């Protein structure tokens, strides 16, 4: 329900502010989300990835630049059994959490690109960076089942950045493949405390947690009168 409320508020704001008047897109996202932190220091993707979905609105200010606003929902999890670190042998911990994210990002296309505009390239690599807020609710437990913990919901901020490739499909439809990282400002999205359990250090508070969202998008270009007569490439 919280996810649906955020989506509704987002699209009401966009309609009221007039963002959808020209060269805009609506899209959906599907892919995976995963975590990087004490329970998964370095393994990309392979340590318990989970499905992720999302929706977004993109305002193309030119064929090179765009602003994107959206929300993603997924899950992050990891376990010590999948890694080999100084702490993992005695910790034997695992965690899982839902992940809800709302973001705004700036995109740069390396080639002039616009869905349905034959004067531009049919595809373009792109990069992006922006700001996001997210909510997690981690649940932590160990192998033996004699230690469980739930720190409750945590709300924090992250810096999303990454790269991808946009390409045309048919008519007013486009798609993209994207890999995005999120640098957070907290060390608690996995539920690990900086204090000690059983005389052992659980985490290093100097190293903040990360999460990543990877997947594909399907986008529909909102037609306007100007789309029937393409102008000069920006």
C-alpha cells in the first residue's frame, strides 16, 4: 500500500506541474536488486539477488539530456555462508529486507536519441546520477537460529548512479538496459549493529552499505503535436 501511495503522489505531482507536456515518457522497470556491505563485501549479483519492479516518468529536455523520476520496489538479502571474510566464519549471519525507493536522476545520452524520431540515433549509451530516498526493514538471524534481530524500519538517502543503453522498439515504444549503483549514508540497511554480540564485532561502521538495481525498462513516448513534425536535433 505504501508503494502505491508513493506512485499515486508522484504522478499527481507530475501532471500538476506540467512535466508531461512535451517529449515525455512513461515506463515500467523489471530486474533484480542486491546488497553490498558486511555480509557481502564484494560479490556483484551472485549473493542472493532478488526481483525488483518499478515505474518512472522521463522528461526529455533535449535529445541529449533527460530528467527521470520514479519508484522501485524490491528486496535485498545476503548471508555469511556465501563469502569468506574475517568475520563471516564466526558470525554465520544472514539478513533480508524489503526495499522501497523513490528517486530523481539526471541522464546524459552519448548520442542524440529520441523515441520515434528518425532524425536521431535508434540507440544511445547513457549515464545517470541523482538523489534517492529509501526505506528498508531488515531482519537478521544466524545459522543456528539462536540469534535473531529486527531493528525496525530505516529511512535514509542514497546517491544513485550508473549506465545503460536506450534503444527504439516499434512506433512510440522504446526500451533500455540499465545497471545502477546506490551509495548510501548508513551502515544499517543489513540490520547489523556497530556494537558487539557475544564478544565479537559485527560490522565496521566506517564502511557504509550499498545496494544495486539492474534490469530493463519498457517506455512509451507521450505524443504531442510537435512529434508529427520533428525539428532540428538538439
